[in-house]
C-alpha cells in the first residue's frame, strides 16, 4: 500500500529571510511513513528578495506568483489547486519545522480510530522556547463584545479571551480550533468545504474553516507529541495599523456569516463606535501615542473600506453556503 502523500503550502508576503529558514527546516524532517509530494510557495506580490535562492534548497518546490496581495485565503486556495495529496499542511513562513513535526502527526491521523479528525495542530514553540497558547474556542458574540468594550482587560476571568490561555498545551485533546500557522488537514475536508473563504482577506479564515468543518462532523485536534517553531506576528508586525484594520474587518464579516443578524449588527456598531474609544483610552492610560496613532489609522482604513465591507456582508448573508472558491469579492 502506497504511503500517504503530503503537500506543504506556504503563503509568502515579504517574509525576507524567514521564508528561507522555513524552507530549510523542511529538509531534515523525518519523513517515515509518508511522501512529501510538493512544497508550494504562493507569493502574494512580494517586493523583497524573499524568493531568491528558494529553488536551490533541494525541495520538490513549486512557486506560484500571484503578482498582487490577494490575501491569505485566496493564496491558500491557489496553492492547493490541482493537489492530489492526502494531506495538506498550511505553514506560515515565520514558522519552522522540527524533525518530529510531521511523521508522528500523520501516523496519528492514519489510525482508523482517528478518521473523524480532519484538522490537526502541534505544539508551537516561541522565541523564548516556551509553548504558545495557540488553540482557541470558536469565536462567540460574548468574546467580541468583551473585546470591543474592554471588559476582557477589566475582568479577564469573567470575560475570558477566546484563546485557550488556561490550557497549558502540554497534553493532546480535541479543541475547537488550532492556529493557522501550522494547519495540517485532510484534503478531503478542504474539498468538502469548497476551500478557504476568500471573503476573509486575512485573520479568522482559519476559525471559519474549522467551524465549517465541525458543522460537517470533522474534529480539530491538538497533538502535543509533536512541535514546530513559530515566531508569531513575524510578517504582520511590520504593518500594525493595517493588521488592526484587517482584524476588525474580518471580525465584522465573521459575525455576519455565523451570528444572528441582530447580533452581527451589534458587533458592527460596537466595532465602529465603541471600540475605537476604548482603544484610545487604553493608549492614553498607557502613555502610548504610537498605539493611539495606529488605532486612528486603522479605523480610517476601516471607514474608507466600508462599502467593500458591506458588499461582503451581503454575500455572506445571501450566499453563506456557496463554495468559497466560487466567490471572488471585489475590492481586495
């Protein structure tokens, strides 16, 4: 019987030297029990030299240049087009594999008793050598409302974050969602879901995918017996205002896709009119004019983009079950 095959998909946007370190980390990985079919780098219109020398590393590499920044979800879909692999690993360029990162998780997924597990994540080790709190509960209205009003800062035990910060991530278990930095899944699951939802430019597309998979009976699993390195925010920390803008926009879209319309409207109102005030207050109390400036820039971007946001909201309400690949939103 032929061993299962794996494709690794890496979305690159000006990742610099991090991309090369990521690719080089794949070479010494233990491949016992599976075949590495392809390593696909999907470049989202990078203008740096991050792709230089990538083909010389010695991997079965395919480079797809999109020419523009099409967003994370769209790039993931482009990277999986035509794939015949059994498993797909979506790996961030600011991550790196260890020797045990792949063989054990795939062996675990191949066990007959684990056939209902569709998505798997491993321990993510940060710059300081600590295990990151990378798993999360599905995003609920209470999480967004607490974040919007600042109650998660004032009373974190009463209004906890949706990330599972109280879980030490040292034991394996079924979870709602694993972080998209290392997102190993069965190709069958992605095909059933119609791909990543490209209406999410970046942020919450992994939560959306895991939630849609759970509704179809596929579980997400945190596998603590294997690990990988993840710097965290390695690319997006370059553009903090843009990062906040995309995060806020994705939250609005997620609410209109998965929450009751009345609740989604409450999220929209809170995001536009309440949260900027709470963010500026915390910036002032922390004597951080830089943070305050980034907040104002992010909200200016959000206000300018409201027509596009509302257009996406309409498609989410009226085409919620349409395969994600079939919807190409305007105004990326």
